[in-house]
C-alpha cells in the first residue's frame, strides 16, 4: 500500500468515525415500528394444523390487502361479528386426528385457542370412553362403509365429543390434512426448526441430528408426527406444532410477493375442509391478531395396552373452558404464549428449540 | 418471530452501516437519514432480503443507491477554509499534528469527489470490497469501478498539497 492509499484509508476511517451513535438510531428504528403486528401475533397462535391455514390467510387480509379474491377488502371491520366457537382439526393421511383445537373468536376480533391433547381419554357420544383422536376416525370409516361423506361424519362426531367434554357449543369446524403442511413447507422452501437433541424414530420416520434444520415437506411431516421417544409424548408434539407453525408463518410472511402468497393460499385451500356454508377465510377479516393460547387441563399419563392415554376430568375442563373463553376485555393477552391458566406446565421453547 | 432475524441484522450491522454511510456522505446526519430510510424499507422486504446469501451486501447497495440518488442536498461542509488553514499551519506544527492535518486535508478532498468516485473509493478503502463487489453494489462493470477509482486517485494526487510533501 502506498503512502497515498494509507492516507486515504485514514481519512475515510476518520470520516466514518463521525457517524452518529448507532444506539440512538436503534431506538429511533424501534419507535418507527408499527405498533400492531398482526402477523407476528397471529403466528403466535401456533396451536394446531388448521390454525396455520388461518395464519397464512390473515396476512393477506389484514396486512397486505393485496390478494384479490381471497379476502374482501371492503369487509366490515372487526367488532361486528358475533362470537363463534370453531373446532380446528388436524388430520394425518389415514384420518387420524393429530391435533384438536377449540377456538373462540370474540366479537372484538380477539381469538382464544385451547389445544385438546389427542390422547385425552374422553366420553365419545354414542360410543363410550375412548381416545379423543378415535372419534373422528371411527365415524369416518363407519360413514364411508355406508357410502356417506366420511369427513363430514368424522368432523361431526368430533364436534359432539368436544362439545360434551368442554360444555361449549361448537359453531363451525375446519379440518386440515397434515400433508398440507408438507406441501406448505415445500412451497416456502423449507421450515426452520431447532432440535435440542437428535430425533430418530421409526414410527414417524424422523431422523435428524440436534441443531437447527430447514425441514422439507417430508421431514416436516415426520417432525410434526413424532410422539414416540418424546418425554411428554403428545404434549411435546403440541409444542412442536406451535414451534413449527410459528416458523412456517414466518416463512409465509417472508414469501413477500402476492403470486407466492396466492400459491400458498391455494395449497391451504386444497387441504382445508369445513362444514358446509362456512368459509374459514371469513375468519381472517374478523380477527385483529390478538390470540391467547392454552391447553386444557389434563391429568396423568396412563399407559395401557393400547398405548398412552391422558386422564381428563370433564368438570375441570368445563370450568377451564368457560373461564378461558369468557370475554375478558380487561386483560387481553397479546403474548405469544397467552395465559395458560390451569394448563399443565408446558415447556415454552424460549430459544425456539424443542425436544 | 418474523422480525427477529431483521432485528438481529440491524443490531449487528447498524453501526457499520452508519459508518459506511457517513464515509460516503461526509455528513453524519444525512448518513443517519439514509440508513434509517433504507432499514425501514428493508424491513418491509425482509422476506426476500433475509433469504439472500449476503443481506448486508444488499442493504449496503440500498444505502449506496440512496446516497447516489439523494435529492435533498444538504449544505456541504465548507472545505476551502480547511485547506487555507492547513496551508498556513503545515510548516510549523509537530509531526503528529501534521499527520492529523494531512488526514483532514485528505478528508476534505475526498468530500468533494463526484459521488460515484467517492462511493467506489469508500468501498475499496473502507469496506475492503473487491472490484467485483463494488461493481455489484454500484451497478456497473468492474472496468467502470477501476476507472472511478483511478480518476479519484488522480484527483486526490493532483490536489496533494504541502503537508504530505513535508512528510516525504
């Protein structure tokens, strides 16, 4: 380096040293942030498969308003809609119920979502005691044998079961195939998750070392399915669902351009079924992004010959649901984890890593 | 959360971006305006920017473009008085002060270079960018980069005045 170049370097460095203190600018930038971040908040719902469908759609309706044909931009503002209870059902490819979420959409645009562990041992109306996830499958196969719509029958059976368990009337349902999440993961080019320990399990087919991963469609499904080898079984899996969906929602939001988002919406549409006469896209425009999440209170894990089941006290569930769903304008929790009043201690993955 | 990645980027790179922009503009307030504008815009498009192999390079390009096309022209520092002062002081002062003065003189000369030349210079001598990177950031060919830099060096040399001669 010659003398002149050295001098130029010094001069430019001296000039750069005049820069204002970045910390002041940092706080300016933070102030400039939009106060309401419906997407981020909605991503936080992350409780069940079907909710991700909404997480995909909400950004279109609430934030971008730029996806023709998905949400009517002239829709009336939130605040006019009556409260609705919606059952969100995540299904695997053989119509087993992988996740069940009862959500209450408040008239003020807030949402409260309660996860119901699929292994909950509950009374299935007309059948007797059984695992929550058997309600759908049983009715589905019975209906198909008679040439009826298996999906409708399955969803209705699950609706009845959840109504009986929670003492809450269900107005609508939406079911989503978990396979849709594989398609979504592929469509967004992979979903990032972080594993605290290596995951290997022949049932789900998962085989990943510890650390951060970008999951493709097939890996996503294995990740979402794995229960065996997890300390808390299905409860761990609910946590995985939440983590996965947050990450997926992040990727969806990052997708940016309308064409890509429309592609994602199509993937969602192809994988979501609802009761006749209800359009889950309606959901999007009624929500303001405030979401509280929780899991119903469950008792001990009971190992039986037919696998693990979770003891559930229906009275406790009803009390919990009534309290959780009661309109609580005083303390609308906007934190990602909501207020898990009366729920079992679920490890909150603060570092984004899961077991 | 969606903004975490962006927040991290800003926290890690803000200082460097501000310094870079200040070196470009020779005006810390203008630099601040540019960097803030750019970062707010980058946040809206973070979906794509964050996915890139080198987000910093992209944001730096945004800052550079903003500088090159900046319309609100702010009063440029009065550089001529600096020169006059230096000329008077040069023969009298100690080595340390001479170097300091010499550096300030160079700063002043850089500050009046055409913007593209200045950008190329800052990228090479402050950011240590390769010609390929500079070409990408400035949106021109490597040949043009080299021509910007050689012209800038030429001007800075032509304008060389007493202090540097004293040292040699």
